[in-house]
């Protein structure tokens, strides 16, 4: 059993983080892991990583600078610049062997921290990455090697979920894609979930999870639980 710290929270213009945080903690706890805390500020979570009671950091949050004018109504409350201490705490935690599970908007977080993509295995690129509105998505499960990864061992070859697909993320070399989807019907398949190692730590990013309905879909539940098991070193 891993001890999991959940970082959630963000502006409510596109995501219901209250429902998302509750759904994610339910999925993780239902996989047999202990939720040690649920926090909504990265700096507070980073301070907690300095203790010895956290094995896995799970991020389902949206904390970034919000520079575009369309985000002005939420910027004072949720606009965020990543302090050096927070960057160091997160990267050191993972590099030393801590597990990291990044969910959906985690790839958009910390947009003033270029190395965040190195830790996570990829990140949103403003002006390049995009997503369409939520729709029915066919998720194709499969790894580069052709062999099933422990994260996806319990999944069918494909499953269906109502969600939004993040496309054209800035991916780092060496990630192991776990699942793919098409952003639109005429788009190519793109990685939407991957496994990654950063230093001694294990990382999984799962780009699905726009809302609680997606997180509660049975095959997505299996994916998340497999991801947390793997980053915790349980499989």
C-alpha cells in the first residue's frame, strides 16, 4: 500500500476540481492505497514532500500563469508562478525514487517551469497543443514494445470514454506510450498516456480525466489504479 498525496484545484471555468479531486481520491483509495492528504496549493504540497509519509504525488490540478486575457476573471485567484523551492521539492522527490501520477491538466501546470516536462515526460505547449470539446473517444491501448506494460495489463485492447483529447503535447524522448487516441476523427493517433522514469522515480501521465464521469469509467479506473501501483513500485 502506497501513501498518496493528492494535489488538486484550479479555476472552475472548464473543470469541476471539487468533483475531480473527490473522484480521483476514490479511485486511488479503492485500489488499496492510503490518501494521506488532499491539497489545493502546489507550494503546500511541495512542503509536504519533505516529510517521510508520502510515497506518491498525484496531480490533478490546473495551476499556471493564466496570461491570456480570457483568463483574467480567474487570474487573481488561480494564476500561479512556480517558486524555485517548489520546483526543487517536486523534482528532488521524484528523482530520489518517489512516484508521480499526473492526470489530465497536470500537463498544463507550471508553465513557467520548462523542466516540468522533463519530470512528467511531456507538457502542454502554448500556441501548439490543443484539444477539442469533450466527445466520445476511442482509447487504443498499446505500448511501443508491443508487450503489455504492468499499468495496462488489465485493460482491453481498446475502450471508450467521454472525454477531451490533448494533442500535440511536447513529449520527451524515451517515454513509453501506454495508450493513444485521436484528437479529431481525421487526426492521427497520439499518445494520451505514458510511463516514464525520472532519476530513480517512476512517472505515469494519463491525459484523460476532463470530468468525474471519465474518472469513474470502469476501464479508466483500471488504468489509474494500474498507474498508481506501478509508480509506487507495487508491480
